[in-house]
């Protein structure tokens, strides 16, 4: 009887072990790609700023942006910080009168406004009328879909030549880049290609927080 009970116990443990693994397997996405964190919540490992690097700091598990104009570029190991098709999302909170942005398909620069890629606007109340979720200077959003002092989710999907931007699951931009987009001056670099992400420190009067910064590479 003791041997029989022991066998049943082993079988039961194996069954329960498989059941416990099931939820994790169900969390896998249909194409097998999972969301990957780009920020560890502890320090700026994997990120690099040029001039005015002190604009960026880590506070209570967030990236705090407060200071002179600066840009913080992702330079970590994920996809060798060179993304083409992806889903990106971050939790963002702005203080009143603050301006920032999330760059996609960009390249590290020591100084100046990033030349390459697109900027996805972060601005709920600052003087610039182009509001949060705008594909800056390409498809600009006048309405407010987020408010200051509250966390919201900013989501960007790039697939081929199409860019979708959502604020709290509301689609605010659905843009397909034409074969030969009309761009002038430095704007000639405002096109899709490949590149990394960057967070913008816009001006000394702006305070913005980022956390849960995630990417999901797409084929």
C-alpha cells in the first residue's frame, strides 16, 4: 500500500506541475514573440544620453525627465538596439506644462534634436498645440487623450510602412508612409528605416516620467 500511495503521489505532483505551467504558456503571443522590457527600473543601464545627461534620472522605478534639452537613446542588447517592425508601449505621466517625446527609428546623437526617424509627441498642456500621440509634424493631434498628473499608456506599432499610435487603447494616428514622402530640409530624415528609441527632455520647465517601457519585435 505504501508503494501504491507513493506512485499516486508522484503522478499527482507531475499533473499539478503541468497545470501550473499552463498559464505561462498561454501568455505566449500567437507569433511566439513576447514583450521585452527595455528599462530595469533601477538604473539607466542600456540607455545613453549625450549633452545634458543629468536631465535623466531614475526615481521610484521610473525614468524622470527634468532639465535642459537632452535625449536618452536606447543602446542595449535587445535587437542590438536596431528595430524595424515592432510594437512599443510605455506608461507615461506628465506634469502641467510639460513637453517630451518618444523617437522611433532614430540614431544616437551627442547633441541637438534627433534628425532621424519620427517623434511621437508627449504633451498634454504645454503651449505647443500638437498634443500627445501626434506623429510630430506629420499627423498632428489637436485633442487631448491623456491628462497631466495621471499615468497613461502610449503605444506605437510599426509594420512595413504603417505607423499606428494609441493612447490608452484609443487609436489617434494611423499613418502609412507613401513611397516617396515629401520632406524638406532636415525633414528628409523623417522616414521609416530602422533604428532605436529615444526619450526627449524638451526644456527646463518640463517634468515627465516613464516606466514599463516595453517592445515586442515583429517579423
